[in-house]
């Protein structure tokens, strides 16, 4: 398809170059792992071509496909041990990771031993810990199945991805300003009924598009049109009402409502099955500010979380938090979009000053 549509190929090439430059701060002779579905062969070949320009050492980890299914069915323990050895080697080389998101291709679920295999993945938690401080990025790639689900042409899906990925936001400037304001709580209100107070751990810093580790800057999420922070586990109070559906684990939840008290969900509508997955899903792990609301459902978190303010149930990010004992931890992280086009946001400081940050969906604070 790409050979027939040279204009699209050029755009995708430019997009991959953007991902490499800003997503992982690519350098000559880097060791790079690509975590990907096996069902986007043409795009994967193009991505590898771009990496070869930098003479990279490339390692590919497939999350699906007949070869992986056969390996897991026959001897998944040996496969995991092989991966552990590989990651120890890659960490010694200070490797970088590209994670591809491309929904609605074939899942790994056909494998008889898939559940046992996934349960053993805790042995590779050291890799996740490594990436708490080292360059990695997660980014979307279009495919015909995803486009069909959205009832749009694949070229249109690519244009949506380009638009979200390249779009800039005033929030990057707001991020540093909020981090310096000694905020103890955020107060969100929407016309749909959300009225939510979210406590912030002391001396915490807001995170955004660009992360920095020593002299390396990278974008862990492409796209990223949000600034976010990990809330105090026990200081979320009020009502959250959805502004767009939640698509999670192949299930569509059209709407939902949560009531929080002292951090915990005390009642809910629509999320019984989600909350049953883990007791720590009753607590929040992220609160995010997004200015531009888009009600269109992409059926993919990486796009949908950039479509409106959201709160995530479950696991919190250690980054930006001085005292990590005050935040939530879970095996899950599930984003719930509640923002609207005309939401209001106030910040409450440690001195109990109330500062209007967003009014009717527009920034109301001077960023100078």
C-alpha cells in the first residue's frame, strides 16, 4: 500500500523520524527494542529502515503471532528466561524502547498458555523499573482493522494520529507554573455534573510531554496533550461523571459515575467489573488536565486520554512525587475521561488561596 501511496509513505516516514528524535532521543549505534504487533509488517519495515540510518542494534519483541503462540504453548518458561537474559544484556547497553500501539489486530489470547505466561511476567519488573529513568516511548500506528472499527478510511486515521502527535499545547508552560505554586488540591467542575477535589502530595511536580533524565530529553507518550500528576491516594473526594465512553479489555462502557470519599470509590455506576479486578482500583493513580475536548471515541487509550481531562484508577507514577508512600499502586491503570469543552478548574494552595486555572475550557491564568 505504501509503495502505491508515496505521499502517505512520506508522511509516515516523517512521523517515524519525529518519534525517533523526540520520543527516544535517538543516537548513533543505540541499542533499541521494538515492542510491536506482527500484523503491521509494512510499517514495521519502514520503521526499521529509519533506525538503520543510525546504525542501531535492533531487537524486536512481538506481542502476538503464530511464532510466539507456538513458543508459549511449547515452553513459555524457557522463552521468559531467554527474555530475562536479553534484557539484562540490553540494560548493560543502556537500551531504548519503542512500543507500538495498533488496536484491533490479532491478540495473543488464542494461546492455551497465555494466562500462565502473563502471570510469569512479574519476573521482568526490573525492566519497568529501568524505564522509570531511561528513554522509551509509546506511539500509535494505524491499521485497516482499527480504521474499520472507527468507520473511517485508514488515511484519515493516519491524519488523526499526525494531528494529535504534532499538536502543541499551552499546557507545557502551565506545567512548570503549577509545579511552583505549592498546590495541595485541584478542583474540577463540568456541566455534566463532575465536582471533584483531588489532593496533591507535598512538593510534587506536574509531568507533561517532555521528560528529562540528566542530559537526555524524551517523550514517553506520543501523542501527549496533557499535564498530569499522581494524587494523594486518600485525598480524592466528590463526583466524577464520564464525558465519553470507556473501551477497556474489548468491552465498551457507554457511561459511568463514581463517588469518592477519602480517596476511595464508595459508589459507582457502570464500573463494577473494572473495580473487581483489583482492590487498589478503588483509588486514583493519576489526574490529568487536557484543554481540548474531543467526544470522538478512538477505542484506544493513547488517543482517548488526550481527548479530555481524565482521572486514572489504579497505578500511580513515581516520577514527580517526593514521597511515593502517599500514592497508589496497582497492576492496572485505567483512564476515565470526564473533561468537557467548557470545564472549570481551580487550584487550592497550601496557604488556602483559590486560584482559577481554567474557566469554560480556556486558560484563565497568566503564564508569564
